[in-house]
């Protein structure tokens, strides 16, 4: 660091010394951290950008590897490849069914774990956590071994079973986090005012945990649509979106895959933006009502 | 009478709530693991079928045959976990303490790549690192890469891919635990003449330990079992134990050995978690004592 010029007016040493230099050091540190963070986020987005750009590529051969020319063809017919369309349909349908089942099962489990002190609770807690700390390849292989032993044909149904199994723990963890922060007095007040347990659940508990349940369902759906490892073990002849992509790497991934992935990301972004707008409007309405 | 039935209802209700979900996990998670233990002790071949024979030798064979893949899995996963921490900690720190009104936007940016398929993002790295790709070209022009040097199909590519794919799993728990820190504690430390570095070492870091613990487990465990990165960005010379288990099951159909390999992998991970918890916990205690 350069030596500081002597101050024109004599100042107390404390005021001119440490805090000033500390402040400049602070700014440099913040800038360095900010730059690092920007680079880290860029790292996360590089492959996403490449996927988006190559959705407009016009590949001459089978491989969508080098830039050949701009085209909107793939955006016009994203479902041209029937195998890809079927894979996408399977993925969305599996995610929908698995999410509904896992969300219902997981929400009730979370309520039992938070609300009731019962013998064996910490054991159940641990057991629910176990699938999260087991490598997917082990879970997938073990489940396949069971289906083989029981002579069950793997396919659509076994994928749904597997997806419910490994998303239910995520649902429990997410809903539990929401329940833990909840004020129980509101429910007690409802019961004191004569509401039955069921009415209290419907009118008080459910609306209060709804954001947690929605977040859990979104998480479960995202994990289900994206899963390759466990699905690859239990899919039989059924093809899902990730399985299609992995299988296509050998013959070249068609650009329609890039279009669908980009489209899915855009839909998520639009939903998120709508959610923010809705929240803002609700907050403004509440503020207006309070005033 | 009424009291008793109420009491009974209180004890039954939680199990009623837990029942369906727990049953699902028992039937499709716990029983398969037990069944797999049974499979791992069988002998036979794909044509004639397998029979249970207490074949513990499969475990010994599996370890001696695939010790390089085990060592590689643990080595790659550990390297990627350290890299994720090195990249993710400053990022999480910036978001928690410095980002201001950009906070939720930056968190959104961390989560957003999740909505593009994991396999597709890894395929995208394949394209970026390809021999005729623009990155390899640029590096060759600058002279950082030899004429026949490769980026794809190397150990570096596989580890970089794993690091890339699990970075958010490290960054998010780190952010959560840093965000929870009461900033007055750090101020108090500097007010009491701790230097910035000391305050960071003695206050911020110990308080962030739960996040460091959660983040490194969420990175290390799936990274250990991963086979997508090695399959897409590597060659058989970079294959990890996940690749072996997958091909044993789906291609070679040598179920006993695949099951044994799964169990060995799981026990490695469990021992690792246990040791890690002990080390972090012990350090946590000594930090608090000082």
C-alpha cells in the first residue's frame, strides 16, 4: 500500500488511521468476492448458454457439435422426432403421478414427525433421511434386484414406484422445515373456538403449510423429470427424456432436444416471474387493506 | 373411558399419518437393500441362474478386482468436493453478506441450471471440451494445449464435470448457514480487537460448520456413485465404481458381484460420514472451548 499523504489539517489519529484504510480494504474485498461470484455463476451457465445457442443450429450431419448455420426449423417442429416426443410425454406423466403420491405421503409423514412425540420418532427420522444419503446407483440397483427376484417386469409403473420412493424423503424434509417455523397457537385457538381437528387441519394448518407443500411438490417434480440413474435401472423398455438424451449421445443428440430443454427453462422462468408479480400484488393489497 | 380412547387415538394417529409413506420406503427401499445383501451372497451365472451359498468370497474378489475404480471414485469425489467448496464458499459468502438487493436474484441463478436436464448439461460440456471445439482450439493457439492434446476424455474433464454438477449442492447449504449468522457476533469480535482474519476463523467459520458439513456430504455422496460424468466426459480409463456397478447389472448381468460392489461402496461412504462427523464435531468443540 502507498504511504498516505499527511493530512492538511491535524486530525485525531484514530479517525484518520484504521477505519479509512479498513474501508478501502473492505471495498477491494467486496469487489474481489463479487468478481469471483460472477465467475462462479458464469461457470454454472456456460453449458446452459451452449444448449440454447445450439437449439438454433442447422447441423449438416447427425452430430450437433459444431456451428453450421442459423435456423428456426427445430423451434417450429420440436416434436418432429416421435421417440423424443414419447420420451418427453413419459417424463412429464411420470413426474405428475409420482409428485402427487410423494407429496401426499410425505406431507403426512412430516406432520406426524413434527406434531407428535412418539416412541421411535428419531428412528423414523433417520430412516427417512437414509435414501438421501445413499448413492443413487445403489438405490437403483437394489430396487432392480428386488424386481428381478419378484419377477416383476420393469417399465412405466416401476419408474413411478422408484420416483415416489426417492422423492418422498425430499418432500418430508421440505415440509418439516415449514412446519417447524409455524406458530402452533393459531391452531390451538381454532380448536378452543370449537373447530374439530379435521376443520382445523383444513382451514388453518393446510393454508399455512401450503407454500412448503408447493415447494416440496416443485422439488419432487424437478428431481423426477431430471433423474437418469435410478430410472436407467428400472425403466425396462420405457424411455424418458434423460434416458433418450443419454441414449442419443452415441448417434448425436438432435437439436430438438435443445429446443425442448430451452423451452422447459423458459416456462419455469415465466412461472417464477408470474409468482413474483402475484406475491407483489398480494403484498400491495394487504398493505392497502392495513391502511 | 373417554380419556383412554383419546389417549389411544393420540398414540395411533402419528402411525396412521406415517403408515403409507413409511410402508412405501420399507417395501421399495429397505427390503431391496436387504434383498441385495442376499443377492450378493449368491453364486451362479446369468444362464443357469443364481443360488444362495454364503459366498463371502465375492466381496474379497470385488475389492481386489476393482480397487482402482474404488480409489478413483473416492479420489475424484474428494477432489470435486474440495473444488466445490473453494468455488462455492466465496460465492455463498458474497450472497449472504454483500449481495444486498441482488440476493434473491443470485440465489435464483444458482438454482436455475437445475431446470435443464443434468444429462444434457453434461452432454453440453462434451461439446464445449470436444477436440474440434472452440475451447480446445483457443488453448492450442495460445500454446496451453499441445497439438494433439485433449481436453475431453481426461481425468480433468471428469472431475470438472462432477464439480460443475454438484456446485449448487455445496453453495446452497453454505449460504443457508452463513445467512443465519448473527452479524453482531462478528462485530463483537472485531470490537474486541480480533483482526478480520481471526474473527473469520474463530466466529464465522465455526458458525458455518453445519453448512460445510451438509454441503460436503451432499456433494461427496452422489459424486462417489456418479457414473454419468465418467461415461460422457471420460474413457474407460476414468471409469468410476458407478460405471462398474451399472454395467455389471445392465450389461453383464453379474448380479452378485454388482450387489457386493454396491454394499462396499455404501459402507465406504458410511465410514467416511462417521469419521467426518467425528473430526468436524471434535474441532467444533475445541474451537468453542478456546
